[in-house]
C-alpha cells in the first residue's frame, strides 16, 4: 500500500495538503497504485527541489505553496532532472506535474497551469537491446535443479519471454488468472484493461511444475501465483526485478530485466511479418506509437537484410 508520508518526506505543509487531496482524487478515479506513486513523487520532488533553491522571494513562495509556482521554476527543475538523472526521467516528471497542475486549475481556481508553456524534454530514440534466445537460454540454465525457487524462477522467466507481458502484469497474476486447460493467462494491464494471452507448451510445463511445487507448501492458500521461499507474502515487482538481476549475474548476461523480453517479443513479431494491430492487442497497447518504438530494432534488421539483398552500389 502506498505510504503518502514516505513519498512526501520533507515537503512543506501546504504542499502536503494539496498532494493528499490530489491523491484522494486519483484514488476516486481508480488510478493504479504505480501511477499514483509516480505522479505524487514528481510533485514532492518539485517541492524538495524548490526548498533547496530558496535564494529568492519568488522561489521561497513557490516552495511554500504550489499556487505560486511559475513556468521558470518548472523549467529549472526539469533542466536539473535532465542534468542529474536523465531526459526520460525528466519527461516522466513533466507528465506527473502536468496532471497535478491540471487538477489544481480545475479544483482550486488556479488561473493557469505553469506547465502550459513548458516544453517536454526531448529524449533519445535508441534501439533497445533485446534479450534473445541465446541469452535467455543462459539465464534459464541457472534454474536447473528442481527446487522450489528454481521452478518458480523458470516459470516467471518463461512467462515474460513467451508473452511479452509487463513486469507488473506478471507480478500481479493470481491463481484465478491461470487457465491451464486452454493455455492462457489473464493479465491486468495499464488503464485497468484486462487481456487474455496464450502461452506455449514449454511455458505451460514450467507453470505446471511450479504450481505442483507451490501446492506442497503451507502458504499455498495465498491467491497470488508467485510466492517467496518462506512465508506467504507474494513476490512483488521489485522482488522479481531483483531475482532477474541475480539470475543474469549467475548466467554472465548483463542488464537482465523484464522489459527487454517485451522488446524481444515485439522484435520477433514484426520480424516474422506479424500484424501490428494484433501485436497491440497481445501487448496491451492503445497508442500506435508503441509498435513503432518497440519494433524499431526489427525494422532496422529488415532494412539491413533488404540493403544486402539489393546490393546497391556493388553491381559495377
């Protein structure tokens, strides 16, 4: 459960009151906890930044009350985020602040959002390195042995690899979401959108083996699919993230994380000539921009193959 006092550590009382009221509005709107956390954190970070920069009266006023925040304050904060974190992090903060001040305009009679004329930071469009068959085989190789954790970790990795699902979707699986009779999983995606995705025979076998091992544990009464070695507290997204990092280190594969398998899924789909609309359905995307972004590596590979086949500039 989201702890608002931790997120808002160090903010001024007026900012905290506004953040608490906004969080109530987000909860009433049924926003996912991860979205709420990211939004609220962006606002709290802006106030903490302003508190560290209170060298002029206008910054002091903004640090005490969000109604006094101006365009320049946000731009300085955004530039600081780009400089100390990254452009993509700054973009995420921009989106959170945009939603907060939009709410403030609607609910508190603020004349205008300071974000109205603040440009979003541009981010680099890099080809995301996929996690293909060879590296995945190495990571799966660390799950040999048949003990509970090996069975669990292999099942998680195969689900990620086979379905391209988001980390949060895999972590949030409940037993009722598994349909082993029809080889499918029910994922609860972003924006409260559910979708059912099929899995293959190897993933099915890994899931069945894990579930048999899970049933032998006293904690098997928990509705969550993924359980820890001891106790009945479900494995969280962060717990899976740490497990993948550990398995990657054991396998000698750098930078192992769930999203690389999502990129690999889109890469393989597009490389095989799969339909973009169907890909959007399988991966739970609503925007046409996502297939272009995730399929960029496949497009680059297809272009190189075509270039080699056409032999442009080599026929004379």
